[in-house]
C-alpha cells in the first residue's frame, strides 16, 4: 500500500480519485511520447486514456464542429486562442515540449547539406521530389511553405515537385522510395524506420513549436484530466518527450 501511495504521489494523483475514461483530442506530433507516458499514468492511476491523433488543422476543425473530450493538445498559440474563447479551462494549460523542423532522406542515400540557408536552397533545387505537411493541415507544413520557401525565394519551384503530407509520419514516403527528401518535425522523423536524419533546418529558418495540453470546458472528468496533464509536464512524464527529440518548453 505504501508503494502504491508513493507512486500516486510521484504521478500527482490523489489516492481517492475514481477511475475515469479520458478522451484526448491531439495533434499527431506528440503521439509517440504521449502514448508512452500516458500508459504509465494509466497503470498507476487506474484511469484509462483514449486518444486520437490528427494534424493541427484537422484538430481545429474538429473542435469547431463541436468535438467533445477531456483534453486537447495543440500548439501553444492555439491553446491560447481556445482559452480566450472559453473552450478550455483557464489555468489548465500545461506545456509539454518543444520541437524543431528537420529533414530526412532514405537510408543509404547521400546525405545532402542543409546546414545554412544557402545550402538548404541548393539541396531543395537539386532534389527530384520533396514532401512536407500540407500547410492547411499541419503547423510544420505551414511554416515550411509560407516562411522557409518564401525566404529562400523558391516556393514555386519546390511546390511543383512536392507531394504534400496529409498526416502521420510523412517521412515514410521517403523510406518507401516514393519521395527523395522529407521536411517535418524532428519528433515525427525519429520514429520512422528506413530513413537517415539529415539534420535540423538552419537556426535562422527555424520556428520551434511548443505543444501544450489543456482541459476542455465540458470535460466529464476535469480533475483526472488535470492530473494527467500535470504528470505529463512533470519530470517523470516529460522524460518520454525528451527521450524522443522534444526540448523543455
């Protein structure tokens, strides 16, 4: 009993909390660490977690259409908008981790240079095919399409040979040999087998995204939802994020 109480204390749980079934509406960028960390929390708390993962644009559209749940996970700026609109509980937001964009090529292929804006521009112009997230659906794709390519002055040229990603691990298109190079969040490249990480985009072209969670206003189990978010943002829960390429927000 003492061990169970200690585990509950470490995870930020109140011993008397009843079992709950939490529904989480989340971006795909946090899928790997969230799944790992929430499984530990489930075991210690006795609660269960059912999560769906989609690109940020799809999550926003689902919420606008009235999707219900206990927790929503989105880029921090989107959570701020939801708080301003009263869609999430004020003060419930927890920042889970930050992530930067990177590139990947198929395992065994030559590794191109993307270390400077000029080198990245050359690599993009020389590439036969490219993939990045559809800018209408994913945060990383929007940044790459509207900021990186425009600053480099090659948006039209790159767009002409791009297969836009629709969700999930788009670097799998590279692993399968369908596309030559992928640009995506580092955390969504690392889990993909059959690719080589080229590296991060140059610092001057980065816009790290911080992903945050908040309790939805109509949550059926707000106390349990907050307990899960508190655990994810605590050192033990955050370790799952740091181990998978996220940084401390």
